[in-house]
């Protein structure tokens, strides 16, 4: 009883209990920091377009550009020199059709880009490709449309073929972002049947129907021409359903589970972290990026401090992979 009583008795020394002792100097703060960031955690998204010698600024996303393959190679090389060795590719400007057939063409823009990047950089560069048909359809939805409704199983067939085309080109990881049911299982099955057993899947496991995608839809030319995406993307009011979606993707073979967007969904990241041992990614989406850029340009915020506070928030919530447009600024300016 005496030992037990002592363990629960507050210390009553002259100095008292002072947590501030471990905040006194930068050295001790770094020593005891509970959340750490590393450049190894970051993935940088790129938008590739047809043509040559093109670098076209995206108005809604300051500092982010459309690149043709040749200029993309040079920019990727610059990134590698900074230590940025993981990228995510989005194809923009392909022929659009009702059936999205260019999405899985063996000479599609993304396929050609992956081949060229692997030719130039080999395994020094880890390539993730977005797998979705919204940029390849005439209507801008993330699937095959019939009677104004996106057809799940027909879309999954296209998504799986698109994934295989990217894997055969040399993509290291596929990031299906369509939110169709059972697409992870279909992708994994088709990949394995064709010898691509080592190609990983980073599923957009809980992608919410969000207003934070606005600038991206300009960048990727993928805004829906009619209606919205609420019949297939997640309802942001439903955290339990979000967890269900993620764990279903895990069961179907996803190697990484992504939560998208990030800042408004830190609770989802944290709940998922408590429920799985699978690595968790977050996508720090376009409007989150552009709002910081716009406020910083006006002098309303300190960009460095707000960006880094945001990155630590993602890591603190439980993400070990962070997809963000900020990473070049972070590395160039030694913010981390």
C-alpha cells in the first residue's frame, strides 16, 4: 500500500512539476519532439500534357505547372538533386470519349511519360500514377456514365486495364482515385495475373466529395460537366463509413491507404491509424495549397510557418506518406 500511495502522490519540491523545462531551448525541443518529418515521407504531384518544350503555369495553383514530357524530365532531375525521389503523375489533355479508351492505351501520355522517366532515372525515381478516368471522359465523371449514373463494374474494368498499362510501362505504385466499389481487388487480380506482382497499390481509400478539389479540376481538366460526384465519393459527414471504405480496400490488397483531402479530415487519418497497421497516406489537396499561397502572397500569413505546421499536423494525425504541392518549397528553402 505504501508503494502504491507514493506512486500517486504529486511531487511537492520547490520547483514543482514544470514541463517547460523540456521547451527551454531548440536543442531540447528537437530531442523530445514526438512527431518527426523526413523528406522520405513526401510525394510530389505532376501534371503532364502533350507537346514539346512546354511549361505552362496553372493559374489557380501558384508555382505549379503543366509540363510536356521533355520539360518534366528536367524538372524531375532538379527535384532529385533536392532529394525529392517520389512523384505522382496525372495525365492531362488526352482525347476524351464516352468509354475513356485512351486511359488504358499502350501509348497514352502517362504510359509514355513513365517509360521516359524510367529510361532516364531507373530506380532512382519512384513513380506513382493516378488511376482515374475523369480526365479521359467527355462528361468529366470518374467512370462510365449511363443514364446519368456512373456504372460501377464497367468502370472497374477500365480502371483495372488502365492500371495494367501503367504497371507494364514501369510504374512502381498505382493510386486509384475513382472510389468505385471493389476496384482494388480487380486491379490486384489483373496485375498478378500478368506478372506485375510487385507493383504496389496506394488506394484513395477514403476520398471525400469535397469542395477542396476546385483548383485541381482546372489543372487536370476534369470538372464534371453535369451533376456532382456524391454518388461515388465519400459523404464528409460519415467517419464510420470512411473507416469501412478504407478497411475494405485493405482486405482487397491495398498496400497503402490514402485519406483525401487532408486538413479537414485529420480525425479520419487518426481513426484509421488506430485501426490498421497498413501505412497511411494523406493528399494535401489543391485548395489547401492554393489558400496558403494566396494568403501568403497578400502578407496575411507566414508561409513557411503555416506550411510546416500543416505538414506536422498530417504526421501527428498518423500519416507516414504525404502527397503535397508544397514539398519543393520545403526542400529548396530548407524549411524542414
